[in-house]
C-alpha cells in the first residue's frame, strides 16, 4: 500500500500523491484517512484497486511496444537442435515475426508430452546437438541461442512454464511423493483410489476374455459391462462403509474441543464431516471444532448425528448412481462413438486411470516409512470454479464420482497454503521458473486457471526479481469475467491468449474485433478522460518548443503532461490459431486460413501464429508424438513474389448455380417415440424435430450460406445418439462416424 502526501490538493480538489514503482508487476492500493488505523470505516474505495505496471520489451536495446509483438509458436523438438535455433527460425524475422514462443525444453515423462515433465530443472539432452555434461552447461547453450536469435535476427524468445502438475515418472516424485495429492496427505481420496484400482483389475479381466470379453460393440455390451461393474466392483468393495458415521468418535471430538459456540447451523455442521468422508471405513467423523461452533449441546449433537447418518446414506445411494452413470457415459463414447476398439492395455483400458501407485526410492522409504504411495492424476472438471481445488474435500467428490477428465501421464501437485507446507516443491518449481526467466524474454503460464493463485503469485514475484522486464502472458479459461480480473490483477498478467479459430461465426469474430477484449478502439471515439481530470499544461514562451501532447488509451492526442489511469481489460495476444487447437483445415476449410490470418493481423492487439499455419498444414503437429523437423524456409534473399493476373487478362469462369441448401433428412429404421437430428449447420446447438410418415421419420433442415457443404450430423433416436450406416457417412477429427448432408462421403481407401 502507498500513502498520499498529506495536505496536498490537486487543481480541482483531488488529493494527490507521488509513487514510483520499483519494478514492473502488479500493485495493490489502499486509501485510508490520515492518522487513523486501517479500520473498516476508514477504508476509502472498496474493493481494493490494482495497477499493473507493464514491463518494457527491447530488441537490441530498442523498445518494442507490447501491441507490436508478432509471435510465432514453435515446437522445440521440431525446430532442430537448440544450437541451430537461430538458423532454423531466424528467417521468420523477415516475415514480420519478432518473438518466438517455444514449448517446454525439459525432459518429458513416459508419454513424451512436452507438457508432462520429468525434471523441471534440466534441459532435455535430445534437443541438443552436443549436450553438455552438466545442467549448467546445457542452460548456457540455450542462453547462447536465445541471445543469437535476438542479436542476429531481431527476435525475442518466450518459454512455457508448467506449474500445476508433473509427469508420473518424475524421479524426484519418488523421493517426495508428499508433493502430490495422495491417500496419506489427502485421506478423503482413499475410497476413490480403491475404486480406481478395482476398475483397473476389472479392465484386465475383460482384456483376458472373462465376463463377456473385451469387445464392446453395442449398447447391450455396455449394459453387460456396467452390470458386471456393479456386481464385481462396487458390491465387492462395499464403499458404502466409508459413509458410515462413527458416533463415539463424534462425541469424543465434541467433548475435547475448546471452540466456543457460535450459532445453530446444521448445514455447516454437516460440512464438518467432509475431511473424513472416504478416509476410513465406518469412520466418518464431524470435526470437533466444527461441531462445537454450530451445535449447542450433547443432546443436539446426538440428534444431528442421527440426521447426518440418514443424509450420508442418501448421499451414497446417489453417488453410486453417479459412478455408474459416469462410467456408462465414458464407455459408450469411447467404444461406440469413437470406436476405440476392444479393451486392452494402457490407453485401451476400459476407463482412464485416476491414480497410480509409486514405488518409492530408498530416500522416500526412509523418510516416510512406507514402500509405496498412491498419488492422484491431474485433469480437468467440466464447469469447475477456477479458484476452487477439485481434489480438496467436497460434496462433489470428483475422484469418487468419476467426474474427472484425467490426464493419465500427469500427477496433480499439492502445494498447500504456503512454502512451509511443501518446502521442496515450492523451491523446485520456483527455481524452474526463475531459470527460464533468466534466459527468455517472456513467460507463458500454461494452465494458469488450474494453478493455485497463491502459487503463481509467489513464483512470478521471484521471476520478476530475476528479470524485471519479463513479459508474462497466459491462457486463462475460468469461464467467469470477474475471476479473469482477479487472476489478471493478482498475477500482473500482461496479455491473455485469445484465438480467432475459436469463433463460431462471422458475427462472433466481428464482435470480438470491435470489442475492448481484443483491444479495439472505435475510430473517432471521444476521450474517456474528462476535461477537468486532465493536468493542465503550463504556459510556455512562444520561442520554446511546443509542449508534447499525451496519447490517451483511446488513441486521442491530449494537450496535457499527465492523464489519470482508467480501468481496461487485459490486453489480448490474438492468435489466428494456437498450437494445441484445430487448424482451419480441420475445423473450417483450408481457404479460410488467409482471411482468418488477415483479420488477426488487422486487429489492435499483439498477434501470434503457429509454425505450420503459413504452410497450410492440415493439422497441428502433436506435442506428444511429433519428432520430425520443420521444413527449412529459404533466406529472404531467395524469395520471389508474383501476383495473379489482373481482371480482364484471363477469362472469367462460367457462373455456377448455387446448390439448394434445404435438405430432407430421413430415418428409415425403427423408433419408439422420437427422432431428431443435431448437426454442423448451427454448431450442433439445436435439434431438428422429425415427424413420422408411415414407416419413416422425416425432418427438414436449411443450411446457412456461410456453412460449407457437406455438413455432418447425427440422429438422436429415443434419446440415443446414432448414425445410419445405409446413408452417406464421414468421420470427424475424433474418429466419430456421422452422417453427411449436401455432398458425397469421401472415397474409401484400402480394402472394404
């Protein structure tokens, strides 16, 4: 916080004070009355406001405005040996790029993904032509290439940092399994871990031909598998015992607590059982301090415990249905829709693995007194609030209900509330980020929305101490604008990644391009700064040089020496296409690449693209499996440009008649009550209703002019998604088979 200068008044009655930031980054301000303690009534301005002081990027010493950044994403392993980065990527500087964003250069784990790392504080030796013997030698090689890329080609460099998970094969994890969520430091996960291991056993049973075998080709097969899971997994595990209250332990905890009574609140009392729910069979206990705060006496405690037990039985019955429903949905999609094939090993297991059992190192065994540990995988949860930890005790019980979209190669890290809770982890990840900031000009926060806010804040504070002018940009998908603002202000994010390919229509893209989130300012916009808020320009003699004018955020020139700040959205780093999403060829059409890139280039934001987009690659190279090197582009001296013939120099092609765009859809097979269709004509949003006509079901759809033909769609018959194999079909990017309308199915290749 900063204090104003007492007694100093502005020209129009405002209080003023001078403040100079010691370095770029986020700053919080509190306004208080002079001579008083910071009591609630003395705080002026609620809530606290923040100012983000942006760093200054420089290329060869010359300032580079943030809006002038033109970034190219390159997969580090495809850019050739690190020693040759300048030669491989330098020619892109002549194309207008002035910053290269590299994917992580640390050794990957078992999956090979460059975002699932084995050792955050080393450099993958396979990325080096002549790897040094020590980590310091390898980091010096990286530094030399980054420096050469700037000095010889005028290009800055950016690096990803991944803080929220590590590879399940990370060697240091065997020494420090307590750095991950596990059944020891998070005992409420024990029931979920037992379920996960039992499901893995059942998957192996199916693989080996038992209980009906590994082939799941119909809904009857799905019903067979779900029935077996209910009998052989859930009933055998008796997970309901984890929901049985230990009444004696509740009474003992209540009597031992010295917490003062606060108010009667059964719901708060009920939440007190969450940390123990799933931790011990017949051992659920309400925290003594929680019980004392919200329960008046022993008699009420006994009544509430009986009521709570009834609630827990109801909770288990609902949870059992949720578990079976989640498993049914995942199995149906993967085996019937995605055609994943028979149940097998690894990625072909029946269900994703939520936990893994680590065999600890000698150091880990000695320190923890155990040989193995069950640690939780990371992933994402649909609709989960970014500021909440989905692995913490909660009634949603993400791991037990099987609601996690798990990343089977990544372990979720448990930082705790402060460095004292996990000293090794905080030090390990901070050193990792600082070492990258000491080499690269910019840092990209991967999965910023799923990294604990206090962790990112601590790490970035150390990053800015090492490199005060490190430019920080991030992907942030919180789904809530206020949460976005919280992350931006707390972390001092300098730019948020936006992507044109995520726009679902021309109208949506146009709205973003003219909106403030993508940095637009309407032409002729009136300045947002009131006249009386401007610091007047002191009069100067005529012979002196004219006072320079200040440019406002609306791009208007103001005759003033200073202007007040006004709130604005975090600046955008606008990509035509990012490296981990679909290309125009996959999502729209290859011809869309040029206008999409042109609109991005014409925006008011800093912009970016991915290597391969300019070459019209049909898909983005995989960050997991791709190892081929990028094609070397020639030096600028060898480039030649040509233009298409002017109008009139070539004969115009004959005008072609626009094909009809209203189509009749027909379902010829049996249906009990309803048939509808969803398709790409409206982004799979609405349903086309069918009417029964004799033995057929018939519907009609009009495809909008901007949607290219053919269009994929799917039938929903009596609530079940399916396709008609007797009509034209095609497969989407996930391998799902859909019917198509408005064109023929692509010719088959190979034997049929």
